[in-house]
């Protein structure tokens, strides 16, 4: 009888260990899957940022170029206003 009790206790402990191993395995698989999803999302974001950087350089004017253009426009406007002032004085 004592031997039967010991074998049942051992069987019960083994079942608990197997259940624990199964739970740890399932948790590990789920955590790995979530990390894979997060890693892929980060890689997609990096690709989008890289593409956006290319688009910005292609579509927008640099600040220095814009400043030069505005200065030329200001000079031209100044010449036009000077001509208009000289016409009004006559």
C-alpha cells in the first residue's frame, strides 16, 4: 500500500512537472511570436523612415536655396518699386 501511495505521489509530481513544462513552452512560443511581430514592425518603420527621407530630399527645397530665391525676389521687387517711384515723381 505504501508503495502504491509513493507511486501515485510520484505520478502526481510528474504530471505537475509536465504541466509546468507545457505552460512554460506555450508562454515561450507566444513571447517569441510577439517579439517577431514587434521586430517586423520596427523593420517596416525603419524602411518607411528611409523612404520618407528620400522623398523629402526629392520633393522639398533646401532652406539655403529658398533663402537665395527669396533674396533675388526681394531685389527684383526693390528695383520695380524704385522704377514705380521714379515714374510717380515725373
